[in-house]
C-alpha cells in the first residue's frame, strides 16, 4: 500500500531515501565515547581474532560487491590476506581453509542457499564464520559462530540498496576492529576513519539532495541498449554494482570494468554516443589512480563515448572530459563507495521507470534465492 511505501511510489525509492538513517543505525552503539570500536556481539574472542591468518569473504550479487570493497579495507587496515569469492563457486573448488581462517558470509536476507552452503563448508573445515546480515534470526546468522547485524530495517524492493550501504559499513567496522584488536601500524588512521564513518550518514544525505539532474539524465537514456561502468580500486566494485542495478531494473545490457583493463579489450566496445559511467577516485591520497582514470575518460571520449563522470567536489581535472558531471562529497578513499553508489541506484531506478518496468519486482527475480 501507499502507506507502507511511506509516500514514495516504490519501496526502492523509500529504501534509497532511508540510507542515511540505515547507515547511522549500523554504527549505533558500536563506537564507544573514546572513539574505539566495541563489537561485543562478535562472539569470537580477541585472542581468536589475533590468531586468524586469512580472511575469506563469501556472498552473492550485491553482497558480493560489498565483499569486494571489504577486501581493500581489510587488507589495508589489517595487513592480512583477504579473498572474496562468489558463494556459488566457493565449495566446488575445494578451497584452502583451516582453523585460522576467518570466513565472513554477507547476506541481506540470511537465507541465500549458495551463501549458506559456502558457510557450512567453511565450518566443516574448522573455520570460524562471521555473518554480516540484515535479517534477525535468519538461517545464515543462526548457523554462524558470530553475527554483526546491519540494522538497515526491512528491505522489500528486490534490488538491494540500503542493505548494500549498511553491509559496507559493517565490513568497514569488521576491518577496523580486526586492525584495532591485532594492533597494526594504522592505529592513528583507524581512529580518524572511525570519526569519518560517524559523519558519513550526513554525506549520504547530501548526495540524496542533489539527485534531480541524475534522474533527468537517466530519462534521456531510456532508449539506449547498453551502458558501461568503469572504476578503479574500490570504485571498481561500485562500477559492478551500478551495472548490476541496471540489469536488474532497466533490463539493459550493462557491464562494469576495471578502468585499467580498458586497453586490454573493452575499449573496443566504445562507439559514438555510448553512455559510459566513470567512478573517479579522489584526487587526494592515491592521486596516481585519479590521474590514470582521467586519461581513461579522455581516451573513451575521444572515441565518441558519452561520459557520465562521478567525481569528488572540487575535482576540476575531470571537468573538460565530462559530458555529464555528478558530484559527490569528498571522503577518505576507502569510504567513497558509500557516497558513489547512491547516484547509480537513483540512475537505475529512474531508467527502469522511464522504460516502464516494474521497479520493486523486476522480472525473473526473487528477493531471496533459497535454491542453489
Ligand atoms: C541485489 O540487488 C540482488 N537482488 C541480489 O544480487 C542479492 O544481492 C543476492 O541475491 C544476495 O542476496 P542476500 O544478500 O539476501 O544473500
């Protein structure tokens, strides 16, 4: 009913709008007044966490994209190797696991069969499993050693939005907590990032306030067949997520690429007026990546692409090459996906509407996939 949708036409729009609160709720009670993390609900002792020698993340779909981003954070802040694998592929290749592996299973519903089978396999090998989940008491957390709930509230639309942002927050919390417990050289950075995270909900809110041009742009692309997405570093999984949203909702051919791979093949796809969305890393910090992606934008535009550039406020280097420029607030590099994904959600939702598709219940899809 309209009331359930809180005045929005679709659950998806409501859930996109709920993201600032969802993100704040994921953080609630997990940062103590001294600025350290207290993840009491993670019932794997600090001693056990210090003995872990590798992290393995398993998930499907959007949750898998959260896992890909988590890898950058976990490896950076803990200096421990982290693998990310599609849950449906995991157990069939006989993965190397033992009592010192920490397996993280990410799932909104907590009922995804592929993810459940992956975590059962991990526990059989003696690994500890931590679930990151949005649904209280669902099967995946019940079968895990520990759970960090995302507290996004119920997500009804088939296309995941607020669950994704909160999965990211939960992953950052786990990465920072592992760093804190294990004591890495990033102590000061970890404190600073915890402070940045506690302000991030306002940044997500700011992005939402500036989405009208993104909707207008989406409407002009309704008759297109293909949209490509490019990103680098944590922007690469964001590109994959942008493409997945577009497939699910707009039924368009959409693909995400690592921008550095462009010259190894995908650049052959560029043709006159092909829309290409580019997620640009911050010019601060890892500026080498920024400069490389700016030259990628230049290259594809020279070959006729219509460039839709998502870049940090104040990044002037992209301006000459952007046919459409979508601004996002400056954040630390690793946190950028929390603000960069939002325009892509809005973009896909508006394109679906413009193409006359059912937004909340896309064809052929179910909210949770309980078969392998
Ligand atoms: C997201 O938009 C999708 N509908 C889908 O990829 C989903 O993320 C995937 O099926 C995993 O679901 P889960 O998080 O409930 O395990």
